[in-house]
C-alpha cells in the first residue's frame, strides 16, 4: 500500500534523527500542529514543502506522490548513456565486420592467384 504524505514526512524525520518538536520548529510550527501533519489531519503548505526540500534534499514529487518523477535532465542523461552504449556496440560491430572483410579480400586474392596459376599451367601444358 502506498505511503501517505504524513508517513513519508515521518520517514524523512526519522532518517534525519529528529524529534517531532525539532522539525516543527524548523517549519515554524508548534509540535501539535506538526503532529497533525504527520497523522494526515492537516496538509503541508507550499512553504513547508519547499523548506523540507531545501533542508533534506528530498524530491517534491516524492513527498507529494510517493513516486520519483524523472526530470528532463535525467531523461537526457539516460538517453546520452544509451547512445554511448549503442555507439560502443556499433564500434565493436564495425571492428568485427572489418575483420570479416579483410579475410574475404585475402581469400579473393588467393582465389585469383590460384586461378592465374591454373591458367598459366594449362597454357604451358597446351604449348608442350
């Protein structure tokens, strides 16, 4: 089951090792008022949310919804990493294909050399 805003707030407070009174003071609230927020009787104000984000480095999206929303910057970073991986794979494929083509050309040269030698041998046999 999804955590409530109050439960997420309590989790942040506990991870920070703070008592309700300490975080209440940080938010400019009295302890009973903060307690009501943690118990979901009262909603956080935008000012409180911004203070929590700033003080604890938490995502506003996570605090409100419980889910991390991927920012455009994060998406760009993921896209860039995917492109790097694809380019790396393409480079490996290109090296592999270059090796195959090199072997192919060597075989063709050997075949042409063998044909030339056969033609020369047949020509010598005819001229005897």
